[in-house]
C-alpha cells in the first residue's frame, strides 16, 4: 500500500505530498501523521501540497482535521505550495481551513512555524532529556 512519507526535522514534521490523494491514502496520512506527532512530540507540521492539482471537499476536511488534531497535541500546522486553482476551489466549496496556516513555499512555511512555536521550551526539553541520558550513562 502506498504511504506518504513523514520526515522529522528537529521539532517539526515535513510532509510532501507528491500524488493526488485518494480517500484511503488521505485517511492513512491523517492517522500516521497524528501518531507521529504524538510519538515524537513534534511542535509543528508543514504540509507541502505544491504538486496537488485537485483538492475536493473530503481532502479539504482531512487537512482541517489534521490541523485541529495537531493543535490538540500542541503542534501548529502550515500548508505550503497551494496552487491558485486549489485555493479557489477550497473557497468555492466553503472550506475555510480553520486553524490551518498557509505560506507560499517551504522556506516561508518553516519561518512561520518557527515564529508560531516557542522553540526555547522545546530546546530546554531536549537538554533535560540529554542530561537524564548522561546521568544514566555514569
């Protein structure tokens, strides 16, 4: 079965969708992404949809669901690379994507995530885990 890769980049997860999503693949992505957020304590999710040419109401709801569930797990969601036709379709379908931040490209999306997330808190948590690991080694 096809899977969308989820890459961890520091406190963030990066999802690059390279195919048009059919319903089962979209549902699997949603479940995999939420599990990965929980498992890694990620603070942000960047979803690149620059290759996606069609977003229907189901896919729009999946993106909105991912953002809502991520927020509950203390992670921000940024969608990047949305084609103008996709943006128009989402508005025409009446899907405002509440809770989803958008940016033009991956670079701007990462900057937006960094501005939304308190990375000092994340870095302190990593330092605490490393010092606990160091204490176990001695």
